[in-house]
C-alpha cells in the first residue's frame, strides 16, 4: 500500500526507537521550536501546542507527507517539571518526586500536509515513585545521566527501578510517543501498520 511519506518531527532518539516498532519507513527531522510555556498555560494545552508546532515547523519542506509531532512534560505540585539539563537539577527533581505521584502529559499531533488535516491529542500517564534515598537518587543519576528527560529518568532503562506503580493506557507515553493513539491517527489517514510492508 502506498501512502504519503512519514516524517517524525523530533530529534529524540527515544521517539525514533518507539516509532521503529511500527515497521513503517520514516524520516526523522529535528524541528526548531521554542518550547517555552505561556503564562498560566495548562500542561495539557502546552504539550498539544508544542506537538503541533513541531509538526508545522518542518511542514514546508514536506508538502505531501504525514508529519508526527510530540511533546512531553511532567507535572507535580501544580507546576511543569521539564528536562533537568544537569546533575543537580536531576537530583532535585527526583528528590521532589520521591514517594509521590507525578503526572506525565504527552501531546501528539499528526499533520497531513497534503490535505491540511491535523489530528491532536493529549495522553496522560501517572507514575508513583518509590521512597528514594539520596544515595539511590544520586547513584541512578550518575549511572543514566537523564539530563535530557522530563522528570529525570529513563523508564526504558534503569529508571524502572524508581517506580512503585505505573498507571495509564500506553506505557510508550512515558517515553514520549503514545503509539496506541498514533496508530489510530495513522489509520484515519489510510495507514495501517499491520498491513504495511515492513521497513
């Protein structure tokens, strides 16, 4: 079956690995998007806005394509927790999350540039952290260096040892790309991963 080219508007290696699960050829392009939140912007609105902005940022280079944009934030104590960027902030984020529940919101956009149709959604996922000692937090941060990950962990790696419980519909959401919702969006555009020729 033929379909428009599939473009992943993301520089994230984690999202690339997730999308590869579907076995559909795609091209990954890093979009240039300011990810700063707006004053008073709810996290659900922020991630959907940024997911769409990422898809649109590369749209002019792909006039007949299906472009996937995605964004994710962690939310705790009524504030967004972004990527820590360094060791100290990663330790601070995990210290704050210890023995608590953190909500992760993943925004998803599928933009069909050929017909101008946009599908968007926000997928929540909750994580209950184990009580974590400072020794455990520092050991984890030093081993995995999760400085580019919202919430300061990599759930696909050793980060799973930080958790007591995961609550949500799609564990891929926690890594940054809700595949179950994406599959439904792709099917609405005539792309069925189960019957596509493998990449």
